[in-house]
C-alpha cells in the first residue's frame, strides 16, 4: 500500500474479495489485500463468526457468500447495510477516460 494508510479496513478489503469471487482462495485474498495468509484466515474467520459471510465446503474448496443485509459496523455507518457498501465499491469498471452522461462530475466550460 502506498502512502501508509487506506480508506478501508482489511476486513472491508477481505469482504470485497469474497464478494467479487466467492470461490477465492486465502492465498489470493492475502495477495490482493497485501496481508499474510494467516491474517486473511483470521479476518475471514471473524467475518464468518460474526455472520457477515457464510462458508460452504464444496469438494476440497470453500465457497463464500456475503450476507448483504447485515449492518455495517461503526458509529457513523451502523444504519447502512453491507450490500450498500458493496454496491458502491463493486461497480462495473469503466474504461479510463472521460465520463459521460448524468454522472459526469466535471464541469463543462462552454464558450459564450
């Protein structure tokens, strides 16, 4: 991680990994989040224990399901649900370049 801090906790990053790929391996979570496998295992275990993620054994692998109706933790966001966070953070990726349409946040300058 560049800059020494992040807007999201490692728990949020792990949750995003699982939501994005329900069959993801701990090794891949750890690599993506840039934490140890041990930390990824601990965090995912906490998310399962707290009811935020369901874990199902499928053959030799685990499959995870994020429970989107669970409340977010934190005094400023406890009224929000996990699904709302995922909706914002897992939007389909847009090609880099200019935004178009009503969501365009850039101010347009028109010659008068």
